[in-house]
């Protein structure tokens, strides 16, 4: 386990093996890719169909991908990115999504899940915007940053029930969306699934007809 102080001073240690060089070495990236997330992204339990969603879950998005469980190397990489100022972690995280996602249609638009503004202030950067932008560069896909948070409530310490209630009214769109486009919501961690659900619902309420979801990780159920 990398101590957060060390990671801050020496950001180019691999979050997996601790070797000097990059934040995620090739071997540790392979470890993550070798154990992909295989369950339904919405409930974390059911076996998904080809669209990544199980038959029980009724969600406002049409397809979903999730790279892996949030544990081991990936948990530390995301932790370093969000909590120890390892800003350049957006590159290996976007690279994981790029390696994992299939080829996307030309009419796809990337929409980052908006970060809580107090977290942007604490970190000095909008971590999801950085990931989404880099993924857009790698895939030559444009970004739409019109989805925003209507509240500044913090999720980190909230209970499961509080998170779901907060998420319900958390989002709005700056402008109406193009029904001929596919909007790909990009998130780092799916926990209850409430955030992606209500973010996707907001996109559909504002004119989107196709909403897809790509998450880097899902919090394992204990
Ligand atoms: Zn490594
Ligand atoms: Zn499900």
C-alpha cells in the first residue's frame, strides 16, 4: 500500500507494484484488464446481457461498460488521483477506458459526470473532466460539458439512502441535446448506481435518445 504522503512527493510510482516510472506500469495495467468487471453495472449483482445491464434493472441508459472492480491497483490509482493530488493519473485512467471500450460510433459525444465543485476546489482540478478530455483525444470524440450539478452536496460521507436521494435532483443540462447523437457518460467509480442513473435521466429529459455509460470501476459489494 502506497502511503499517500509518498505518492504526493513522488507521483511517478506505479499504483500497483510501487516501481518507479509511471503511475500505472504495463504489467499492472494488464493485471486490471485481466480481471474485467463481469456483472451488471447498475446493481452489481445480476448477470448482464450484451448491453452490460441485467434483466432486472430498469435504467435510463441503454448500454454500459465498466473496466474492473474498484480494488487493488485500480483502487490505489483512483485514490491517488482523487485524494493525493496525483493529477497526471487522468492519463492511465483514460487509457484503461480506451483499451476497454469497443469502437464507438462517429456520432458519439463524451459527457463527464460533473464533479462536486468543493472537490474541484480541494484538488485544484476537475478529475473527471481531465479523464473525459483525454479519452476524447485518444478516440477523437468531442466532449459536451453541459451537464452540471445543481447542488454541492458531498457524497463521500453520505449513507446509501442519502446518496440516492441527493442524486435524484443533482443534475441539470445547460442546453437541449441532439436526439441524433449518442451521449457517453464517463465516470470513475459507480457505487450505488444512483449517480449514473439520474445523470442519464437528466440527459434523456433534455432531448437525448441514446445514453451510454462507461465507468472505470465499480465499488464491490461486501
Ligand atoms: Zn506496476
Ligand atoms: Zn442489474
